[in-house]
């Protein structure tokens, strides 16, 4: 068993039940004491509290305990194979099906002494140089601070972070043109309600990157005694040039190694960055437990396994991603947002620019200029505080970007 699995904690299960199970405590069974279940409305089917909102469940069957699984089926979601849940040599009348689902990725932190050791063993010299360059330029160009909220956080700070958390997620997935289940109002309400009490219990954390006082990168983590679960990560896409995703991972790895965590778990789902940073790959499984002596239970269990096996087959063919894109299009087809490309042309001191007016890229009506300005900062390794941005009134798409050492004309190209 995982020591103090956060997804089996009282805070997680009770708040989940409040939001998704009409505030009912859930059903308990003697043969599987560590878990609670919700019951299907009509079938003798029981689903673990937390369902697919956990990032890894484990359990232990009591082989000599009461057989209170008779005539029943139990569906347990999201069991990482590296948890090594023991399913052999259990009661002869208890059947178990396993359906392989999402891939998972993790880092075995016991293989490394510190962040420098991890980077040296994982990445080439040129890759390490690039990663360090991203971080240095990021910190040179902005007034950056990092904060791990773990064990304490004020309500005022918590609300401020969560408001920005949702805004950054919305912005990120609008840009990707994919729906995100975390942004579902009911789902988001659950995460908002469950995270703070678990932070106070040191079973969750919010890791925040600030530019000045503004959150630009936020990660929600959950913790067992030895595992960090990276649950939801987002960063402001305006800073994409600086590779905030890589910087976040480096800072979290550094913290995890200092805290003597054994595993850094990227959780379920394939992304290129997970495969690049992880040193272990595993699978998430759904386990279906059923009474072998009941024909009805055997049939229900078999149908559930076939359903999830087929669902994974569609996932392997990227049908789910196409569906997310279609769902996004259906919800947003009336919007007419325009993408923007930009190019820079250097201006010499002796060139006459004519009249221009200064603009503040922090204002909402100039937010589209932030990516342009931040790319300029990255390319020239200068600080935001040194930058002045001006608009040429006679042109809709030309802006003058100036520091003491560099001046360029930015031309924006709008795409429908």
C-alpha cells in the first residue's frame, strides 16, 4: 500500500462525495476496507469514491475476510501499475479483470542526489545549456519569484491564485482549441474546495511563479508520504518563448529532491514533455472485481471490461483528441478570434520614426502585444522594466519597441 495515499484521505473523499455523490459518505465493504464506493442507480455495481478525479489509487483485498462482494461488481479507476497492487491468490470466488488505459510517466528520485545530478544523467550537454539559458533569461527579463504553498496559505491568497489558475487554463486551452474537463464548472468547484484543506494537511500544494505580483505559472500537486503527484499545470502562453514548463519542472524537481521524495509522478496521459523528462513509463489500469459465482455479476464485469478496452482502442487512434477539438469548435464556433504573427525589423539611430504614442502592454486592450514584447525581451536578453512600446498612429499593425541598446519595428500580421 502507498503510505498515506492523498486520494483516500478523508478530506479528498468527503469533498468529492459532497460534489459528486449528493454528500453521501459512500458504501464500505469488509473485504476491501481501505476504500468507499458509490452505488449505481440500478445495477449491483459499485464505483470507487473519487472515480477518475484521482491521480492514482491503491487497495488491498483481505483474502480471509468476509465475502461481502457476493452478487456484486466493483469498478476501481486509475491504478498505476508501479503501485504493485496485489491481485493474485485472493479468494477463489472473487474474479478480477484489468483494463489498461492511459500511459503514465514518473521519475525515480532515488536515482539522483540533486537537480544538477538529475540533469547531468538525463540530458545532453547542449540540452542542459538550453535549459539553464531559458531560466537565466527568464529571470533576467522579469522580476520573478517562486512560491510553494505547502502547509499554510491564507484564504485571500488562495482565492487570488485560484482565480488566476482558472484564467490561465482557459487561455491555454482556448489557444489549443481543445476542451478541458478541469474547466467544467462542477469539476473546478471540486478542485477549489478540496485543495486548500489538503494544503493545510500537507497533502497538496500550489506552486506559483510570479512576475511582480502576478501569477504566470501555477501547478497543483498532491502528496503521499513519498510521492509528488503533478495534477494540473498551466502557465501563461504569452511567456512561451521562455519555456515556463521546463522551468517549472526543474524547480519542482529541486524541491522534491530536497524533501527526500522518492517519486515525481507526472500522472496519466501522454505528452511529449513527460516522455522527455521521465525515466519510467507505466500504465494506468481499471480494475473490475466481481463475484465469480454470480452469472449476472460475471456478465456485467465482462461488459465493463470490453467497454473500456474499446474506449482505449479509440484513444490509441487519437479519436478522443479529435472529439475534444470538435466539442471546442461547437462551443466556440460563433467567436471570431484572430491569431497573430509578428516580425521584427531593426531600426538605426539615424532613422526618423515620426509621431508615435506609448502603450502599456499590461492593459487588457493591449494584451495581444505581450507575446510580441516578450519575444523581443528573450531575443535581446533585456529586462521588461527597460522596454518602451509605441504605436504608430498611421498604421494598424506597426509598433516601435525600444530599450537603451536595441530598437526594432514590430509588424503584426493578423490571421482569420
